[in-house]
C-alpha cells in the first residue's frame, strides 16, 4: 500500500479494536508473521502459546474482521516478557504498534506487573525508538539471538510501570497518537 493509499491515522485508530487472540485469527496472524519476520513462528507455536492460559496474553488489532497486528506477552510473578509484536507491513506508521503496546501495558497493570522486558534486533532502530518512548532502556545483549543470520538482540527493560509517572507516560503516548481508550469502554485502573 503506498503512502497515498493509507487511510487517515486518526480515523483508522478510531475504528481499530484490540481483542484477545483466538484460533480463528491465526490464518491472518500467520500471514503477517511470514511477511514481518525472516524466521517466523510456526502456527503450532502460536497454538501452544494460546493454550497456556493465565501465564500468557496474546492480542490482535482488528480493523473490522481483518487482523492488522498482534502482540504476545508471558507473565512471571510481577514481570512481563513481550514475546512478539508485529504489524501488517503495509500499515506501518499508523500507530498500530503503539496501540498494541498501550493495551499490553494496561493488561500488565491489571496483573500488578512492575517491569516488562523484550528483545529487539540491534539493527531495528525504529522499533528501539518505539520501545524507548514506552520507557524501555537497554540492559544487555543476547549474542547471536536471531538464528537466521546470527544477529544480536538488544535486551530492553521498562521498570516501575506501576508508578504514577509511568501511568502518565502511557496517557501522554495515547494522547499524542490519537488513541482514546476511554471513549469506547470504561476501564478502571486504580493506582496509588
């Protein structure tokens, strides 16, 4: 999709729905996975992750019935690990990744999570900038983490996500991206 064909970001986001990933979404998830990654996860990995219950959270961003992105997280005590996040390559720069990360953070708040980690390719500077916006900071390197080419992964952490300051950060990110989570539904997040 060319830049001229991309819809208005604000209108696009207003029509975006984020819901739990289900098996019925996997054909579309796999299509994005294959286009987004040189070494994509298999369908059986996604099926296994979805069967893990309360220790996992997988969500999809839907535009109507079309999956345009997804994100997965593993929970361990008071920490979360983002396992993967991908957006339809034709819809990059539409704030879908931002929307997915905001939702994952809100789900982490519901679980009383205090810190979130992830790995990102050292060459993926765009993703690193997005994660830094969310307060993720470099914490180490996993040498040769990406098997298809031996590229290193940068380990990033966001700490104190349960703080009032971090809540304000997320509200500011949502406002700047034009994400209004409160209009379509009422969520209660008690912090303090």
